[in-house]
C-alpha cells in the first residue's frame, strides 16, 4: 500500500503504519503477516467475513487486545510505537492520536452515565487543565452539534438507552473526535442501522474527513459502504491480506478469487428481472385474489402513549413473499409481533387463515400457531442456550405433535439436510455455531411443522455478505418447495428486491406505499420510498457517486428556504 515511511520526503508520514503484524491465541492465529498504512485524510477500508481479522487489526492499533494475545510486528500511530507505549503515552494515543467508533454503541457506552458526562470525560482525558465535568458543557454541546444530533441541550441529560441506534452512533463519533485525533477507527459503524441512519453516518464521516483532514480506517463487510466511502481497500481472509487496491480498481478489476466471490455474493438493487421476464426464477407474483394468510386491517398499536402502528393495513397471500421495509422505529417488528400474537392491537383487526387471530392457549390457538413459523433477527438470543441443536429443532414437534422421540429425531435429521447442515451439529449448542449456522438452525425450527405462514424479522441483517447470500438462497429454495406465505421484514432494500414478490414501505407507524416489487422499487410514488432507495449504497463506486449526488440534490430541493437577511 502507499505511504511507505522514508521512501519520499514529499510523502507525508502515515497516520497509521502497521508492518508484518502477527496476532495469535491458543486457538490459533488471528492475523498473519498483516500490513497496512493510512495516510492523512485518507479512508482505507478493511473488508472480509467474520473471523477474517478485521477487528483484531483495529484493536491492535490502539493496544486494546486482551493479554492472552501474542503479537509480533510493528505498529506506529502518529509516529509513535504503539507496542512500546505505556501509561500516559498510551493514554495520549488513545483518543488523542486515534479515536475509536465501536460496532455496537449500546454496549460501548456506559449505561449508568448521561451522554453529557461521557462526552465531558472524553474531552477531559486530553485536557491539561482537567476541569470538573461540569466545565465541559459548551464543548460537549459543540460536539453534538458537529455530529448533527438534534436537540443537543436535552440529549446531554439523556442516557444511552433513551437514544435510537443512529443517535447512539453519533454520540460515539462525537466522543471519538473529542480530542481532534488524526485518525478515526470505525468498526462496522453502520451494520446495525437502517439505510437512512446508516447513510447519515457515512455522510458525517465523509464530512469529518473533508473538513478536518481526519484519516479513517473503516472496517466493514458491506461492499456498498466501501464503494460509497473508501479511497483504498484491503481484503482479509483468515487473517491474511488477499488483495489491496484502490476502490475503483477493486470493483472494476478484482484480482483475487475471494474478492470476486465476495462481490458476487452482494445483492444488487435493481438487477433482478421483472416478474414477467422468463429469466426471473421466482416467476410471476401470486395475484392479490389468492387467499390472504395474514391480513391486518386498520391496526392501531400504542406503547406508553406513543403510537407504534397507525391504521396499518396489509396482507400476505398464499405462496408469496411480502417485503416490509422502513427505518428503525417505523413499526416493522411490531407488525410481525401482531401477526404472531405477541402484541394485541388497540383497534383494528388481525386475521390469519381467514379468521381472527385467537388468543390464549386453547385448542384453536394451538392449531393456528402450528401453522405459523418465525425466524428472528438475532439467532444468538432467540435460541435457548441450554438446548442442543437437536432439542431446538425438535421443540415444535414435541409441543404440537404426538410423535415419539425416534420419529422426532428422524425429522430433525431431515430438517438439517434441508438447511444444509451436517448431522454432527445435532449435539452442539448455539454458542458453538457461527452466525450463519445459528440462522440455519432457526430456519429448520421454523419450518419443522411445514407452516403455511412464515414471519421472518431481519433474518440476515447481522450476517456477512457470503453467509447472507447462502441463507437467502436457502430461504428462497424452501419457499419454492413448501409454498408458504412469508412476511419478510428488512431494512435492506437490495435483499428485499432479490427475494420478495411485493413490498410495503413503513414510516412512523404508517404504510406509505405498497405494491408489486417492480413498481415500488423501480418507480416509487412516495418521497420517502425514493429517499430510502437513494440512501441504500450500491457496490459500484461510479453509480454510488451519482446516487449520492441525486440524494443530496433532492434533499436540498426539499429543504425549506432560508429567511432573507
């Protein structure tokens, strides 16, 4: 990569310079021969699947690896040797030379301290005056304004749980830039966010780079984010770099087989053929005259005085997949919970299989639940940690059928084959599986009783692109074989475009647009749908620049005119 120290006096010294880094644990090597430089004002992306070593490299840059890690190689940050830094010198590097934006701000922020106190602490750590925390109010307000957090005065008094995911990420970025570092290390900064919040975070990082010259080391598995933000890319696999290139060259002419496989696995918005096209493997979408397996009519749900759903009406027909999209807090998951009977509407009706959704645990309620499967967003939390894979998949069979243990085990083996998992998985527990394996177990459990209706809530949002592609392919194959209707909840429009027959778009608890996939995602009528589409990064640097320009132009047109001076 460019920026070799001492090779050219006119070349500025890299902000971050890692040479031949090796990191290993008892379980084996995490990084093997990793080298990377980041020049001032440059954005370098580290990409690869989970376990490729991306986060290990980021933590090593700030000497944050656990004591069990064994290291060799050199790490220089802002001209200082990180591996030999101790005490005050190391503290100055952390936050002063480089700020860190962690993947999950809810766990990175202190739940017991207000946002104001945490920002004040970040500023105070690098202030020689070391004033009391109360003396940093104005600086904290300025940081919140800098990252575009609305109502900064009131946010200073809030705790992390009172903010949305995008707002918490903005607070993390504010803390990362509190000491005006030369480098920001951003570890999956948009992974847990919906497309509009994620795009706002990308815009913010770009603005910080452009206005302050801050370098950024971006860690992500989202190739659309790479195309949108990065100048150069380093691709990792199993702890080893497999390709280095400018962003344009990587997308146009990838040289490594692994890079080509990663790019091929990315769903691309707008590239699936129209339903009438014989090239579309999904074929024609089922007509609206087909039976409605799930129907919500004018459903209203209130939580503590806040309206979560406002007169929502939609239907899932037999044999179709309805994609439900929208940003966080739009009400998507509440719709799914209404369909599962986990949330009761205040007004309106929820009908499944042509009849009102039954309550309680009576015979009819059990019969209806037997016909509904569910796949949740986070399989790590939805799988019982005390149950083996065999017990997890067999649970619906044990609850809803009278088959004996031998027949249940035979059915479990069939389901493992259906979701392409080996029989050796039967005795494992959830924590012993990868994210993709856990989601396959969740799918096997959901289809154990051959349901007529499947509710899938963000089933691929936390997965790497290649794992996501395999899970989506599996879901599509199971849908073709079993012909269930499916409510597919997602904030990834490219995923919805690749899988669904119809699309409903939600905003602030209301369905603002719905219809056939091609109509909604190719020719949207509602401004919010157009905003969502333009906010979804695509894995093509040229197209992404054009889309960003269009999005900013539309935002400027929609902005109210400034008052005359």
